């Protein structure tokens, strides 16, 4: 699989166009101001959380301002915002994460004699993959079903945070907010001038030019 | 502009929000708690909102309660998946069983207008046989209502919502032309059409509750594609901007941020009113009749939480069936990649549909299903990809970059009613101090056979349409039904054909929870048709002194 590119496309360029209403501007402005310091997790837990987020959704090394995924996970729990359901086999969100982060450090020490955050990528991925497959055990998991925790808590929360961020929308060529302007060209291979243009091989220059005018 | 809709009630001081104007108001008649109103309605969604309008228009005094806020779409709705989670019932619920139902966005709302505020607008009639599926098709349970009567109420609700749809609908008995023209297909809908034609199946533009031409103060749909996160331009015809303004004009009162916790009954087993929490305290509204319309989780929860010494197992529960026969509709999907740019986020998500398998009975399982086009936004798409394919890391980030090329079809299927699937009370309490609902669910063998069949058929259709890199989303469910089933025998049902409790004669339940079977199409139109029928029946019963 290769990286697609939408050269020069930034959803935020449309902030002051008819694609964004005031409610959207307020919501996204607020999102971009998320506090970078943890308020729910301890700084120790937060460092482990960041190490997990960095593997579930590794961001390009040359990205100037990476999406602060861990900060969004922390902010959601801190604000008391609920999902509307809880699997009977999982503790509430904050508690589940705390158990999980401590257990990951426990696994890292057992296996490699270091904290999870200090492991290399391959070792971190190895532990996460074992968690996904339900291959880890021990009292430190406090009876949490691992597959459920991995899919419905860890990956769920990380993707919620990342794909709710304008940087991710720009990365995948998503049009982003669209009210009240909406869209006109709904047929295949048609794009409205305020949508992302893809820099397909040989079309990078044109895409770059078009993406300067997505307003 | 105006206040935070979560901070304090907006419907107060003789006025309610005008949903069509930023900061606007409309006059609203108000009642005192001590006034014995004709009807206290709990919930303002497809059931309660529709009933509030019709009962008020018939001259009854009505107070309708909603636990959620009263939004003005133009000023309160962002184009954003995360911010719009404010439309959902996010209070705690415990889910368990072999196939726990994920609650929240897909199946519940907590706002004036109910989950219609974020529904996908798909407005379908039941197949006629489903009202008597036990007698005519050999499964489930018969409804105490016949399809011919329902057909008349479908006509009425389709007019009330100006449904946009085709001139000729390909399945079922003749029906009038839809009031508004169909919406144009987007690229995702064209793929569905191509797949159906390759398989020799009919398809049609989906009848949708979003206007394709101006209607009153509502503008035509602008195809922004955030329909399932609230329509910020009012094109969507939800209860919030149709029946509720009608209700208020006719003299009904809406109370937002008003959580009803218990129905009061007297020694004669009649309901006397409702206890509700608003403005930081518990209050009591006197009422001659109470209608519960909180949908398949909150309605049974309220009945169970209203237990008394005379009704030890919950109100209206002489049959022991309150909270039983919970159904959810299978919502599995097949997705893949197109060589064309699809950009499925443009337009309503389900612009084309096939109901073929609702009308073909050559299957080795009971029940039917339809499938329709899809247009998940990035967060939902990421959840689908990760849960279905188990990918994360670089593989996930790269897969997500195919977003503009993805295409897929998703089923809405008929789940069999089973007494083992339930809504009960958990030990946990919510912020009002009320026991929360515990939702227990598992698919039956028949459900699994139906899902397998649908996945195979959907996959074949996408292959035939030239879609590649196919994968199945095997785990998903949506609309709910059951838990307060209607019937014509008090031993095997909770309410009668008029949605009236067998045990407490001035207590009604009117929402999706009364469905004895859930059908293989989206339920909102049927809920609203039942609400219209119930209003007419109440008028008739009242005229002969039976209420």
C-alpha cells in the first residue's frame, strides 16, 4: 500500500467559507485548544498512553504538529463524557484505561525489563498484538477481557480522537464540515471546487494548484 | 445569540424555541404542575412528538416531556461527528449477552424530537404480510392491526413529512406517488443500482424524509452528508421541525430537560401523573392519562422503575412481558474499493435501496431484509475498518487514505422476537438516582442465517458492480423494537391495538417498543403511523366516554 497525497490541502482553509457555520467553527476551535497536559491520568500513566497512541496511529515523522491523541483521550474521561453504554465485562472508561496502562508496563517489565514507553516500536507492537489476540494473562489485567478492551476501548478511543481532527481529514482527502454550502457534484469522479484534489502520479502540480482554491 | 440548551430549559416563560430561526421563539401555552392535563407524554420522538401534535389538534390538553435539550438546528448543529454526540442518549446503560448491543448514536436520542433528529431519514412501509407474520409467513407474532389500516396512516405520515421518493415504488401493493420528487443518486447509490441490475434485482431511489424542494420554512437538502449527526439546514423532516411546532401551535406544552422518573398510580390502578426532574428538583405533573414514548429501552425502564406494592414487578406488567422480546435489526455490511472516486460522504447516506429479499420467500430462514447505500464519515469509517479487519498502526493509516474510493452496502434486517432478549434494571444508578437499564441480547440461529444470507448476497452484488478488496462488517446492529409488545391477548402482550395498557386503563405506550415483530425495514415511519392511529383511537374512545 502506498501513501496517497492531497498536496497543499488543508480542511482548515475552509474555516471562514460557507462550508462552516458558527456552531462548527466553535466546535473545531475548541477542539484545537485541547489542553496538552493530562488532567485525568497521572503524568506517568499519560506517558504510557502516548506510547500506545503512537503505535495504534503512528503519525508521519515530518508532521510539524501531530494530533495530540492522548490529550483527547484524557480530556474525554476528565470531562465525564460517557459513551451511552458499558460492556458488562469492562470497567468504566477511565478505570479500564488505568488498568490497561499499568498492565502494559507490567508486561513490558516482565518481557524486556523496561517500561512500555521505553521499548522500541517492534517490542511495543508485539505486546499490543498479543493483547489484541487475547494472549496475555495475569492478575495485573484484573480480569479484563483483552480483545474487548483492545478493540472497543483502546482502538475505539484512539481512532475517535484522530479521525475527529482536521489534520486527519486533510490526510484522507475528506471534505470536512459542509454546512450550509453542502455539495453539488455527486457523480463518480466529480469534485466540487471546495473538495480535496488528489495528487495522483503526474497530477501533483495541478492538485496543488486546485487545493489552494478549495475555499 | 442565546443560552446553552443544556444549561437550563429553553421551553419556559410562555415560549419555546423557533427551530427555523436563530435565536427565535414561538409562543407556547403552559400548564401548572397542579393542573390535571388530559395527557402527559413521556418522550418527544417519532411516537411522542407525533402524538403530541395530533392530540393537541384534537383539542386535548397535552404536556410532553423530554429528558434532552431543545435545539435550534441552524444555530446549534455543527458539521461534526464528535460535537454532535450531544444528540445521543449517552447516560449509562449496561450491555451484555452473547452479542451486546452498542447503544448511543445508532439507536437512541436524548433531545426534543428524539432519535429522529439524527436518523438517516429512510422512510419505508412494512411489507403487508409482516403485520400477520405468524398467520401468513409462519414466524414471530401477529400484530393486532391489519395492513390496510396501516396503509392509510402511512399515506398520512408521508404527506406530513413531504417524503421524497420515486413515482412508482417497486414492491408491495400500490401506494400513492411520494409527495416530493426523489433525490438524485450519488456515486455510492449508483454502485448499488449497478450491482442489483447485474443480479436481476429491482432497486429504487430511497424514500427519504429530507425535502427535495422548499417546504414551508425548510429549504431543500444541500447534500452535506452529515444527516446522521443532525441536519443543520432543516431539510430533514424530523419530529423536531414538523410535528412538534404543530403541537405547540395547537396548544401543547413541551418541557425540555425534563426527565420523567416514575409514573404515579392510585389504589384504583389508574395513573395520576408523572414525577419528573427539571431545574434541579423533582416535581409532579397531574394528568388524566399518561403516554410513555421513550423507545425500547427507556419505556420498559420507566415502567419497571414505577413499581409499587400493587404492581411489584413494574407497572402494566401483569403479563410479565415488560422488557422482554427486545429486538434489534441486523445492520451488517459489505465494503470495498472502487476504481472511481466515489466520495460517499456527499448527499444523504442511503440514496438507493433494494427490498428484494423482503418480498422473496425462497429462503431457508424466516424474515427478510433490505440493503442500501452507505456514506460513513471518517470516525465511523475508522471504527468499521478496525473492528472488521482488525488492523491498526501504519496499515490502518494507509487504509484510511482510500476513503474517497470506498463504497459499500448495508442491510437492515428482521430479527426474531425472543423472550430471552431483555431490558431489565441494573444495580447501577444514573445521575437522577434511578436504576439504569441493563440490555441483554444475543442473535438467534435464524438471525445468524439471515445475516449470512444477506452478507453473501451483498458481496455478490458488489463483485458484480466491479468493486474490489471486499470485506464484511459482521458485527453491527441498529434500530430497536419489542419490550412492551402489543397484542390482542392480555396474557401474551402488554398493550392492546390502541397502545393501551391491559392493566392500567389510562396508561398508553406508543413507540417502537410496542412492535411484536420488527420487520426488515427502518421502523420510524411505522412508529409514526401507529402514533397517528393511536391519536384517532383515543379521540374515538374519549367520544364514547371510554377514557
